[in-house]
């Protein structure tokens, strides 16, 4: 925070993390820059004028200006994550369809050799779940880059979405086994519903965790 540009940049990051809209951030940054430039003309540095707690100063400045803050937008984040998860899952299915014949030819399994059913099912569901989780994280990170706190949300999803996949995969596998691995539409829909519920819950939890303290009552974590 030794220069005016550094101070304005840090303040803008804090306003963005707190959900301050872009138009208001621009106005606040312009006012802050004018004040800092005026102080600099008198030989006062940003640190001397503001102190060490620039983030706290930025939050107080936003509160005093009465600017509106964007909501957490759980619905938008969950919809984007689910879209990415579906695309990632579809990519996983394509990868499996392409990779399986190639692996069989490369390994040259003896005639009559059969891969254990549990291993085959675990490979199928595990690969699909992994790519689905990756698709969810990438979709949120890229499509919602202007959303406050999206970086922290995506980072939290890197942990929580795979964890949800680990939890829900054996549940889905047990359910599939109980139906004899049926491909009936209702069975497939039920399996998909379990996965969707797990991913949506993980994403909502990630969003809530990443935006904690951004109501102005507690100091948020660094961006």
C-alpha cells in the first residue's frame, strides 16, 4: 500500500469481495484516488492517511456511502455449477467410450478374462464424477468471473464438490446395485437426482463459506 495505485487496487478488491456493484466501485475508487492524490500533494502517503487496515477502511467507506451490495446469488451459482457438471459428466462418458476399447487393445487381455464388476462400476462412476466436479468448478470460475467472491467460491468447490462426489458415489452405486444396474428411465433419473442434490448442496455450502463475513459485521478473508 505504498502507492496510490496499490491502495486503490486493494480497496477495489475489498469492495468487490463485499458485493459492491461495479458502478459503485468505480465511483468509490475515483473519490478515494482524488483524496489520496490531494494528500500526496501535501506529502502524506496512503499508509499515513489511511493506516494499516485499508480493507477495513474500504468497508467503512462503502457503508458511509450507502452503496448497494449484490446478493450471494446462490441460485445463479448452483445453476452454473450444475450446467458445468453435466457437461463434464458428458465429457467423462465420451472419454470412457473412447478409452475403454483402446485400453483393451493395449493390454491385450486373455480371452475370457473379465474385469471385476465392482472395479468396472467404480471406474465408470468415479471417472464421470471427477470430470463432472471439474466441469462445475471451471464453469463457475469462468462464467461468473464478475461475481463477488467467485474465486473463493471456486476454491471451496475444489474441496467440497469432490468430497460430495466421494460421499454420493457409493450411495448411487448401492442404489444401482439394488436395481440390478437397471437402465430404466426412472432408475436413471433417481441416480441423477442423487448426484444433482449432492453437487447442489456442496456448491451452496461453498458459496456460503466463501461469502461469510461480507455482511459488514465481520472482517472477510483476503481475496
